[in-house]
C-alpha cells in the first residue's frame, strides 16, 4: 500500500454554500440562504491562515540509536507459533540494567524505521519516524529490540482471532487461541525467542495472553508508564506494561519504563516512582491477601478447574505466611458492563472521528500516524475486522441515539468501582482472583460474525474492570489443567505496583517450577 499524500490546504478548498447547507443540516441547523452566504465569507477568512500552517513543521522527537537494522518480515521457519510480525535488531546502550536482554515490542508501539501495522492490513505501508517513549527508555537501558510482535486487529480482540495471517497460536496447544491482544509477546517469551516484551492493555491485553499462553504480565497503574508513541484505543483505558517469564524481569522492565515524559496527559507530572526490584521479597509475613468473591463462579464463564487452581494459589500464599481472607466488591460483577460503555463509545470517537489523534488534550500528536490512518481507513474500510466494525457501529449508534449519556454514566460508575476496590484494599494489600475465568479456547474456523465477536471478547470479565479503574494488576501462571496454563491475578492500590510485584514474586518462589513447560525453540537469526 502506498502511503497517502500529506494534505495541503489551498483557497479552492473553502466550502461553497451548498456544502455548508449540507453540514448545517447534519448538525440540525436551519440556516437561511442569506446567512449561509455570510457564514461562507467568515469561514473563508477563518481558513486563510491554514496555508501558513502548511509552511510550518513541528520539530520531530529525537531518535537515538541511529545504527539500526530495519529488519524484515519473519520467514515461517523463524516464526514458530507466529508470534512475530517483524524481525529487526536495534541495539541499545552498551551498558545498563537491561544490557543483553532481547526485548520484543508489540506492533501497536512505534519503533522508528520499522513498520507498524497494528494487526490490520489497512495500516500496511506505515513506518513511524519516531520511537515511543518506552522504546527510547528500553534502548537507553541497554536492551536490544529484536522485533515487533503480532497483535489482533487494532487490539480490539482479547482472545486472538482477528489479526493478520499467519495467525498466532497458543504455544501449549496450536489448536487453541493464545489470548490477546499482546498475543505475540506471550508467544515469543514462553518459547524463548525473547527475554522480555512491552505490551499494551486496554481491557486485559497484557494479562489475558499472559494467562492463556503462560507468562507473567503486568498492567501498571494508569499513567505510570507513558503511552506516548503507541496507537491509542481509548485514552482513559490505555496502558503500557511489561511481559516476561518472571515477575522479577517485569519489575526490572517497569523500573526502566516508568515516569512522566511531559508528553502524555494520562500521567501526573509528580509521579512517585517505586523501587520495584528493590521491593521484591520472598517473605510474605504481614502481607494481607483478599480473595475477591465476585471474581469466581461467574455464570457461563468460570470453569471449576480454573477457580480451583487460583484458590490453591491463595492457599500457597497462606502457607508462605500471608494473611488470606475473602473480600467482596459487589460492583465488580458489573465491571465489564461499565468498561464496555466506556470502550465502545470512546474508541469509536477516537478511531472514526479523531483519526487516532482526537482533540481536547495537550499530549504529543503523531502527525504522520493521523494523516496515514485517516486516508487508510477511508480507502480501505472494507478491510476492518468484525470486532472493529462491531465497536464503531455500536459506538456510533449510541452517540446518535443517546448522545454521551451512557459514556458519562459509565465513567462515573468506574469511579465508584474504583472507590469500592479502594475500600477493600484498606483491609488487604492485594486482591486475588482468576485472570480469566476460563482456559484458552479452541480456535473456531466456522464462525459467523456473531460467533467470532463473542469468542473474541469472551474472557475479559475479571481484567477489564481494572482498566476502567486504573489499579495495577499482575497475572502470574499458577498451574495447568488439561495441559493449558492458568493465571492468577493480583491487584493492588493505585501507585502501589511494588506491593503487587512483591506478592507475585513471593508466590513464584513458593510455587516453584511449573510442571508443564512448552518446548523452547532455537533462535534463527
């Protein structure tokens, strides 16, 4: 696909009275003909400065590590389970806390000079000119970026059905889905093709592939890690976080990625940054764990073996010295509904009207991305995945029929849900529940659109609520059933990510090596 041309204003682009009449009718305005003529003159005058804007250029974000291998699409023999979208080698600083670590980057996060398709053919041909903030920080810490990983289409799929071919598969059972949308991250980690990976999470997209494919994944506190340079989905839900084979490696990544960059309004400028690796401790005495009642036994979702494995993880923590009690957050049962009202309408605004840039915020804008995406979506709308089409149809209907009533109501309910979690976390230090109520499901090839969308969004009941509230949430493997991984999720107070990581690390030490391991694959570079 040829990249779309950069738009340029010229005086001939000013609307005539018939076009203004059409726009006014769409806005419900009944403007008399003589007034339309006056508005046309005013608009021409208002547009006169746009030719000057075409002569001005914003300064690009500086890109370091200029000695880059731009890479190539992975050949089948170097892409077991199809976790990679692109292979490359960008070496970071010669020294640093991540020196020698091979890091994969989810393919909705910008790496300068490397294609970014975000799981959709409509993005073919887009190559960012800037690094995301987290990429810069990883390289400065000594990491080597070894590739971009496969994602589902625009990250609007939590199971792993809608990305580009070849589709990623679960490393424990290729007939099953890997979890998504950071599916490629989990695959390359558990098969030994990367040491760490940076992912994104709007409804569970770090934690769900971690649970279904068997690695560790952390959704940090909202705003702790800058989202600058990543393709947004819904600004109040967007998170970036680490994935790795262990909680300790996630903690090491988090220390490198955290902190305000001054470019992302999701962040507070006075962020209090913890010592995440320094807080790791195997001693659980004094740690209070709350087993969240509403996270278990979800009708039509929870599988008994999953619930049992997670409760066994709670018993393991108790044997290690933690105080384990049951707690209740009644609104958690409605958390997915609250999240959905935010996600469907918010994502629709950003992806259809906002050109993945939006308005009314003062963060860093990627002009190349906004221009490319606008033209690509217009010219190739037929290539959008069923999950994206479902999202924007529903979101548009809601806006046209009800305005922003349900979006506003859901945002207020998300605050109430956050208050209920905070109340529970006054009596315990972390909440414990299944990451997903069910194990990885089989990939169905005979899906109708309705079945595909239902399967793609089947596993978010426990993860999505914490995107809406911004609490840190960590998924750690806690066992297997029928040869498939199960994840336990530990959730903490906002900005208390260190306690969540401490609990996850201590649990790993108590749990010991897992009985089932996927076959490692040899790197073919």
